[in-house]
C-alpha cells in the first residue's frame, strides 16, 4: 500500500475506494460511470447534503478516520430519517492534501460503508480532489415507501414534543476532549460517532407525527426550527430530560452545567417530533414538552439564557 494518496494517484485511489463499497438494491448502477442510478419505488427521492471540515467538525487527534466516516454518513442518513424516509444510498466527495496517508482515506471509506450498512444503504459513488485541508461532503438519498414526508411545518398547538435518541452526550464528550481527557469513554465515543435511531423516522411518520427533524445543532435550536416553520411556540420541560450519571460526574468535576449540554449540544442526531396528544407513543419516544400558540422556544415557561445551539458563521 503506497504511503500517501499522492503515491496512490487519483485513479488508484478511486479504484481502492470503490472496491470497498458493495452495492445492494436499489442501486442499479454504482461507482464507475459518470453518475450512479438509484431506484425509488415510491417515485419520490429524498435528498440531503452535508459537509464536514477538518478542524471545525472533527480533529484527527481526537477521532480516527473510521469514526469520521461513520459520523459523516450518520449526519446525512439521519436527515433522511427525519423526513420519515428510509435511506437508500449516499455519494461522497473528498478534498484532501496530497500527503495525507492513503490508509486514512481507506479507513474513512470503511466508516462510511459500515454506517450505511446499518440501514441497508450503499455508497454509490463520489469524487476526490486535492485540497489544503480535509473536507468530506456527503449527499444522501432516501425513499418514502409510500408515506407523506413529515415536514418541520406541521406542528399544532396542543401537540406534544417528543424525542427518540440521546441528547447532550456528544457535547459532553467534546467537553471532555477539550480538557485533554479521554474518559468517560461512553461520552467521548458519542462525540466521535453518533448512534442514530434511524428507524424511528419512518415509525414517527406511521404514528402520525405532525412535524419532525433531527437534533444536529442542539435541542433548543432545532426545536426553534420546528417552531418557526410551524408558526407555533414550544415549551421544553427540563425535568423530562435525561442527564446520565457519566454526564453528572464530568460536570461535577469540571464545574460545567450538564443541562446546558442537553439543551444546546449538537451532533447526537436524535429525532425530535411533535405528535397529537392522543397518539399512543412507543416506549422509545420520550415526551419532553408541548406545542403552544405563539412563537419561539422556552424552557419551563421561561426564555433560556445563552445560546440555543450551534450556528455557522457566528
């Protein structure tokens, strides 16, 4: 194996990458042509794109290439699930310095492949280009399987706000890494690689969710997206939010506020939905608030001080 991607060359790198990506239905044309062909039995295709930039979204001294690949795929696949759809395929673009180790790129590809495998999706193609730093761009595709998409704009006063998945874990892990530590491992791993409840998206649609999104920027920020799109207010109940023992231990040791991690931390990619109050939710959905007439997001009936979550360019 050549040491760097420059040693491997553009087409050698492409060959090494595509050899790692088995194709499964609905991909009928995979890597090797000018474009892939991905079927959608529903007749409608859900499409989303996201970017990860070294130094902003990941650090190589904190995350292995495999973890970066898993995270990059997860952030896009979760957006497909957040429409109530089933992920089917991704394509990826990679910008990287010529001296980057070839093994790092192939490990990244393994992470992409393995995250996609969790939902039966394929890595259907992509592109590579020289760049000053590492940039990973993912486009994910999905199939609604006959469902209507669940948008951010359908929440109504009287609905309940519920979450499926973890909140604040990734932010707590980032806090640990930022202080030079590597434990508790469960929190550090949550920052490196989210655990997304992919099947909860279609489940929410089948249960009658009125609005749906994933939590990538922070609970309050993403609840704010639902509130703005639906022209309603949302009241988050802090007492309904889970703060794990590991998070409390880190917070006690460092003087941090664990509730802030849960309210404003991103990158866990939990799914956040509103439901009519009479819907019988499965146990995996935790009711954490309610939808009201008005606008904006409050916590326990009061405005929350400080940032509501991550925002680019600020």
